[in-house]
C-alpha cells in the first residue's frame, strides 16, 4: 500500500486521532507485512467511520479542506485559545496535517498549511521556512496568498523584502486588495509616503469588504506626507467604518481595539491641525470629544479583558467557583453586550444558589430586554445546546 493510500485509510477509519497517527507510523516502520496487513482488512475497526471533519478524505481532499478551515480561522481574527469551537478546529486540522507530513515529509502544501496554523498559534518564525519552501515548489508558485503571507511575515523587520513579496502577490492577483494594502504598509515602513498613499488608495478602490484599516493606512501615509486635512478625513472615515462594524458585532474584541486605534489616529491628525490653525476653536472641541470617547473605549476593552481573565480562571480545576465569581462574569458579559452568555452564566449561578438576589434581578432585566434568549438559555441550562 502506497503512503497516500495508507493515509486515506487512516483518515477514513480513524478520523483525526493521535492513536491513528501512532498506528500509521508503526505500520510504516514495520514494512509491507505484519501490522500493515490490518489496513488491508476490509473489516473496519471499532471506531465508527466518518468521525471527524476529515474522515473519508484523500490527502489532497484533506489538505484542501484544511486550507478552508485555516482561512476561516484567520478571517475570524480571534485567537483559537480564546474560543473553544475554533480551538477544536485548530487542533483537528493540525492533527491531520501532522499525519500527512508524518507519511509524506516532503509535501510542501501540508508544510504551507502547517505554517499558517503556526502563525495562528503565535509562532511566525517557524512558519517562514515552510511557506518559503511552498512558493519555491510548483504547488505554490502561483499562490498569491502565500506571497502575501510572506510579505506579512517580513514587513516588521525586513520591509524591503516584504515589498518584493507583496509585488509578487499583486502580479498573480492584481484585483486583490490584501497584497496591495500590504505593499502600502511596507512602503510606509520604508518612509516612502507618496508610494504608500498611492497604494493605499488603490487598495481602497479594490476593497470589497469595507475594511476600516485601509482608510487608517491611507491616513498614516498622508500624515507622513504632511497632508493633515486629507489625513484627518481618512482617519474620520476609518473611525466611522469601525464604529459601524463594532455596532454590528459588539462581542468582537478585535473590532473594539481597531476602533480604539482609529480614534488614536484621528487624535493625532487633529492635534496637527490644531497646531497648524491655532485660531480654530472647533479643533479644540473635537480633541476634547475624542479624549472622552477614547476613555469610554478603554473601559470597554478593560471589561473584555476581565471577562477573559475569569473564563480562563474557571478552567483551573483547583478553583472553587462561587456565586460571587459567576455573578461578576455575568455582569461583565452584560457590559460587553454578550447577553446570551450572561444568561448562561446566571443559570449556572442559580443552580449553585437559587436565592442569589442580584443574579435573579439581573436575569429579569436581561430577559425583559431579550425575549428570544429566554427559551434558548433555559434549554442550555437544562443540558441542551443553544443554537
């Protein structure tokens, strides 16, 4: 049985499990006889077929699916360690990629997927050689996203090298905004303000998603070019777009941080304008308003951090969870517009202490404002799952 056929059999019969990886490795070590014969046995093992996302797929199919999963994880802009469902996707995908590399260490596409997974896990240095090998291989020579990712990896320390990678990506996908905005940011790092302005404007023209960060990059480039009024207009556009996105997804902390950064950018722009036009009282008023808005945002960021701290603390088996702790978690979730999570925590609390008065009162308030959540969270508290 060829390595690719063996891998297909492992995926089909075992799903994504470490035990399957160990078994496949043992079979390869033992050669064509002995233990390998059990993979030729048409009788499936005790684990049911179809278990796991990648069950029944060939290696190529599994890698294509893995690329989809990785792209979804990247676009979610959340750390897999902070979101249980995404963490499960990450672990499962890393397991299948490791299986493929165990059997076929020279599979450049698998190395590329693993590199992107390593970036998600905060290990960009280990990703760099994997992605470089991928683009030097026929499998990745025409993958614009791989060149764009290399640009992202190089931009901080080697912006000139990043420029080269972004240009290669643009040559392969001239209508994609992502490598163009990457090029603008690399030019900004190199203090090439005119080129940065031009590329940022090109990216905004190509942008189909309405990315507030593109306007922010344009504002930064215009600031460097000392075109303060144009920079302020771009920064204001970034703030408005960011506010709208955060309004649609108030539970996403990354959007909140983007909004905070865009307020800071607009503050810098107006500070320059106030210095340039000292007679303009309206700039002073705007500065005062932005300082207040920034303070409000910093409080909300602090609430998000506090929620995350409590959630992580609860995973410690030594922690004795108290009604007071759960009430604080529910209260903070309420403050960051996560009423569904707040209700789940309150239900958990009231199972511990049915007479905890502050929890009863908070639950009444949330349920009165969110009638649709009541039935869902009651089901979840009873052991069901909330859609």
